[in-house]
C-alpha cells in the first residue's frame, strides 16, 4: 500500500469536540438523502459506508423532533418517540463499527412544514404563511408553545443520547428551514415580546434551546450548533455583521460551530455558480470569535485546499456533504496516498433532487450511492469477474467509461473504443462550455483510473462498425454510443415534429457544443426543462449574441428547481440580457422568424430570429446496436456471446443514469437474469 503524503498529516490529527474526540478532521455534515425513515436500511448502510471510508464524524440528515414538524412527503429522519429509535440504532451501530462519531441534527421546521401526515397546526414565530407550495398558515407561538418546543428538544436530545449518539445538534440555518432561524430573521419575527425585536431577544429562543440541550446531555454528548452566517440577501436578510454579534453572544455555548451560508442553494452552490471554498469569505470570522472548533463546507475535494483551510485558521474540521456522497472513501484515499483516485464531486446537485422528490438519492459521480444495501454495491470494492471472457465497450461517454472501469476492477480484459479524438462523450462536449467546466471530472476520473489499469486497452479515433466488431473476437460487446438531440422540435410538451420552412435556420445543440456559432439573433427553444437550454443561452449571450429563450413551460429550466440551480439561472440570464418567453409553444419555423402560440389560448405571435436551437428530446444512437442484432446468426462464429446497449444508447437520460447503467452492466456481467435484476426492498421497517 502507498504511504500518505506527510503534507496531509495535519488532516489526520484528532480534534476534541466537547466530551468526544474526532479521530481526524474529516466531518460528514448533516445532509438529506431521500431515504430517511422510509428507506432506513439503505440510509444506515450508506452512512456506515462513509464511516468505513474514513470520515471521523458521520451525521444524520435533519431529524424532526416532534409531529408538529412533519416534513412529509419528504422522507427525512424522525425522533418523535421511542418507536423511531430502532432506525437510529441501526445507523449508529454501522457508524461506530468503524470508530467514527455519530451526530444527529435535531430540527423543528416551524412554518416550513404543512404537517400533512400528523395534521397538527403549523407553528411559527408569527402569524405568517408557509411557502406557497403548501398553502398553510402558521400560528404565532405563544409562551406555552415555546415552553413545549423547548421540552421537545430536551426529550429528543435525551433519546439521542440514550440510543448512542455522540454529537447532538441545535440547528438554525438554511433559509426558512428551521424554527430557531425563523426567530432570528427580522422579516419573519414580528413579535413584540421578549422573543422579538432586538437581536438579544431574537437570539433568546436559540440560546434557550442550546442551554436546554447542554443541560440535558452535555456531559455525555457534544453539542453542536449549525448556523448560517449570511443569507446573501443584503439588508433584507441576516448579514455577516449581525451574525458576528450572534456568534459573539453564543460564542462558547456550543461545543462545535457548524457554519455555512443560507439558503440551501447558496450552501450547496452548484459548480456552475461557484467553486471549491466559495463560503470562506463569509464564514472565516467565526474562528476569530469562538474558542470552540469550527466546521464548514465548500465542496472540498482537494487535500491541498483542505490543508490550506486548517493552516490559515478558517476551519478546524473539513465539512463535506457532496464530496462524501461522490466519494465516501475520500479520507481513506488521502490517508493511503491515493488522492489521485478521488472521485471528485462535480457540483451538479443531482443528489439534491432525491430530497425534493422523496426518492433515495443518486449521484452522477458515484453509481453505488443509494445502492449499498439495496444491491450490495460497495463504492470501493467489487466482486471478481465471473469468467475469463474479454469485453469490448464501444463509445467512451459516461456509460462506456464507467462500464470499462468497473469491468477492469472486476478483472475482465476490456477494450474501449471511442470514435472521437477524445474520450468523454457528452461530458466532453458539455463541459467545454464555461458554465459546466467542472463536469469534466466525470470523464477525467475514469480516464485516469483506466490509464492505471493493466487490463484496459483504450483507443480514440476508433469508430467501429458491425464488421469490425464481428472480427474482434470479444465475448461480450457493450454498445455505449449515446444519443443525439432531435432537430424536429419533438420534446416533452409537444411530442410531434413542427413544420420548418427553412432548415438552414435550425442548429442542433451538438453543433453549438462542437463549436459552431450562429450569426445574428438566436432563439433557443427549451422543450426539455433541465439545464442545457439555459447553459447554451448563457454561453451565447456571454459571447455577445442576442438570445431569446422560449419555453412552453411556466418557467425555463423548471427541473433545475430540484438541483438548486433554478434561481441562480434566472439571475444570470437576466444579467446577460437574455429575453425569456414562457408558456409559448412553437408552431412553425419560417424564414427569418418563428411562429409561437399561447399554450392556453392558442393566440399566435411571432419572434424574428436568424437561427433556432431546439433543446427538446434525444434519439438513441442505436444504428450500430441494431446492425449487430440483425446479424445475430453470425455471433457464434465471431465468438460473441452477448451484445448489450447501455447508457443513452439504451434510453437517453441524465449523466447520472448513464453512469449507473454502465456500472450496472459491469456488475451484472456473467450473472443470471434473476441475480442481475435483484434488489432488496424495505418491507416492514420504514413507515410513517
Ligand atoms: P452515454 O451518456 O450513454 O455515455 P455519450 O453520448 O456521452 O453516451 O457517449 C457516446 C460516445 O460514443 C461518444 O463519445 C461517441 O463519439 C461514441 N461513439 C458513437 N458511435 C461510436 C462507434 N461506432 N464507435 C466508437 N465510438 C462511438
Ligand atoms: Fe456531487 Fe453531483 Fe454527486 Fe451531488 S450528484 S455529490 S453534486 S457529483
């Protein structure tokens, strides 16, 4: 085994947190995962794998303390009464088995929740509505409610201690997500009693909760405080100047400060809008005020950056949510001198969608995320090959690269053949645009790992046809030839082509991604709803083109609400002067103009344009796959046993799904259909 680089020794120093000791500085901060109480075995295994990967502290997601903070339909953790404890026990045992500390983030969500299952009244500092999404109004908490809520925190903390947690959190961060933060926020706290008005009054509730938790469990458990130091709303929200006073008022009350910026879209900043360490300028004051250790996040994937954070006195512990999802073994890899093997998070926030849509989260970079228990997939280990057969993988996009890498790890001899001059497929093209630069890590990681593998032969500029494949003698052939954007405007909203009088006006996204630039005014038609239309608009407008972005949806890039990109996209496109036209469907492309119709009334209008880019649906590039299927009677003589379409060639989807598809193919090679389709279900444990 390689040795650790001594420069990184500092990352492996222990840190005292109240009565507990973290064995190193790697700290998995609380993060949602879409599993929680409904998929508890999957959640527990996922956390356990992180502890195994070297994280000294592994925390839960937010964990509701009482039915009046019922986050349903989201699937987070609960500690309402003892009947919730077996789920916690399961997780804590897996964390402790690897000598890591288990932390629990207690939460009361105040007016953020509608209490759909519990049907209790929503509580808040004042009589104000919840998010529009819920259409519920909170009732202003009276003194009795405040007393009760303090007691719920105490009860939950005691339960947490009893079940074995090492660190218990109080939580006031992430925009409107937590009741204590709602009390701090002037715009939500309209009280005139001792809990409203002055800063000391608005801090009172959180101070009481911190003191209560400390009194209840302080001798046995460390008490952490997760706090947002800036809402990035200017004077409308909490700013660093006020946060400095708050940290001053509470300085040494908690055993640990876990600090970030608010709200979640700024905390888990998509890489398109900021890079590693983006929070430093906001949080770096905290360590100057408190004597207690400080943890913070910043999509840290580089050990050099982490060392810098410690040496410059910004942080004591390197916090991570997304980097620990993309690579649960990040600490161990640094410890073992394998830092080149770190699978770096790309900041796409596909993982976040699991929380919003209440499904077990998936990760673009880590196909085993969420599959640790369900399918027994481990992020750092894979079972040995089932035969000595050779495998040919055609196409080196995310699916082909991941399949090749996982097959090599299993011990198969792999030939990877790519038609283009470079590996990477769609990731190569999309990351060439400025906004998605970090996404190149999907291919960079896999290309590097394959370069280190003795059983991989990789070729670029090697476009294969059916004749080539039939002459190569590989037992298994995976076709990962991807998909192409349609040019006929068929997409989600209207699933049929539209008339185009002048085809020369239509430019496909691939042409733009490959470097073509239209002259004059460009109309981009977003009938896809995810990121690409907005990325093309951003790129072209940034280069000086006049851009109109048209969509039949109520909003552009609608799905990016689930990846925390949506609000950032709106701001950036407006800053760049992109004209946004919503709820209009394309009727026809005519020479020099596009005819549109209102999706409700059909009322027609038109926009002059010199070029039109349809970002609509994609067609699988399955010509090669079908050609091989047509010649199945020749396979035996050619030594071919199986031909399988994977990734976008099988069904066009997200990069995360393509990576998963490649991984699944590799895991399942030489298994029976029954073994391959097996996954465990959470019957009889989760529930409301
Ligand atoms: P996925 O997301 O499924 O991995 P991509 O579209 O990203 O798919 O990648 C597909 C890759 O396959 C592209 O890089 C493309 O150049 C390559 N490719 C397509 N056809 C062939 C072929 N016949 N031979 C070799 N490579 C091919
Ligand atoms: Fe990072 Fe994307 Fe994975 Fe989330 S889904 S951990 S943002 S690579």
